[in-house]
C-alpha cells in the first residue's frame, strides 16, 4: 500500500486553500442576506410611496342586516290557500303521473312553510253508499289509508320531516260528489292535503 506524505510546502498550500474556501462561502452567504434585505426594503418603500400617492377610498358605513324573523304561525288565510287534492284511479293506491305536477306544488309549499304540519286524508269512492257491509267499509278504509300513505311517502322522499305528517283515512265517509254516478266517484278517489299550525 502506498502512503502519501505532504511536504511542509504542501501543508501550507492545503491550509491556505481551505481558508480561502471557508472565507468565500461565509462572504457569499453574508452578501446574499444583505441583497435580499435591501430588496425587501426597496419594495416596502415603493409600496409605501404608492399608498401615500394614491387617494384611498372612504369605506362605506356598515349597515347591520336586519335579523331574520323566525317564521311564526301561518295565518288562517294562508292556510286556507294551502289545500291540495291528489286523485287516484279506481281501486288503485299508487300515484298517477297526471298528479305529479300537483305533488310538486305540494312539495314546494311543504318546504316553504316549515312551521306547519301537513294533514294527509285518504278518501275513496263506493257504489254501496250507506248500505256498505262491514267488510266493504274495512276495504274502503284500507284503500284510503294506502292512498294517504303513498302521498306521505312521496313527501318524505322529497326531504319533508315525517314528524310533520299527519296521516288519516276517511274511507268513503267524505265524498266530494255523489257516489251514485261514475263521474261523481272520480272526485271521491282522492287524497286531500291541508296545512295546519303546529
């Protein structure tokens, strides 16, 4: 193995080179700090002079917004206007496509008047009038309940809180028209929706 030894002259040159490198690095770092500080000073000065030379806009006075009034009870007049009827085919409890626009209007009203409960009353027609048997009355009651539940499910699907929904079934006890003729029975196969104050 070859061993190298520095002469006295070589040692002096090595020390001198190391010192030179250390001095160069130190001075380089110091100079870069000074230049960055001077750049910051100049940009701050120029920004200051820009602010002083340009007229500043006068801020408009802040007018506090009126506090939102929490919706209180809906007036009886408003409630009177919020009535909907959804009609069904004979012996059917599913909502027909021709009722979709009515259901959409009902949903909008339900979302707007959040402080009102929604009473949903199912109804049906009968050809038996007052002479219904117990079985016929039960069948009509069940059909009217299913119709009311179909409307309630639609509202729940649209994001209406189910706690606001009051579902009742009238069977054929609340006809709008005469049940003795087919034209009258069309109006009796329905769900009536009313808005009521909580």
